[in-house]
C-alpha cells in the first residue's frame, strides 16, 4: 500500500471515530435513543460497500451508542 493511501485511510478512520463519538455523546446527553432509518440509509448507498455489510455496521453503531448511554444491547 502506498504511503499516500495509508495516510488517507488513517485520516478517514480518525474522522469516522470522531463522528461515532459525537453520535454517542449526543444520544447520552439527550438520554434517548434516536433510531436510524436504516432502510433509507441503505437506499442512499451507491458505493462499493455492500448493503448487507452496511446494515451490520449501522446495527453495531446503534448497539454501541446504547451501550455507551447505559441502555440495553
């Protein structure tokens, strides 16, 4: 892997981490769960990420946010 590609992936990973932490923080501050409209998100997907894998990712995100806020998984 070229250094430029590696650096870009590291940048994207940090951005994803920041967004996930922000989402969990917002849900914890509000003490409520905002369900993601998963079907709508999957319909908007148009890239190389498979819809099945995206569904799993978003389910894990929701579970992680619930766990962070003290809710049941």
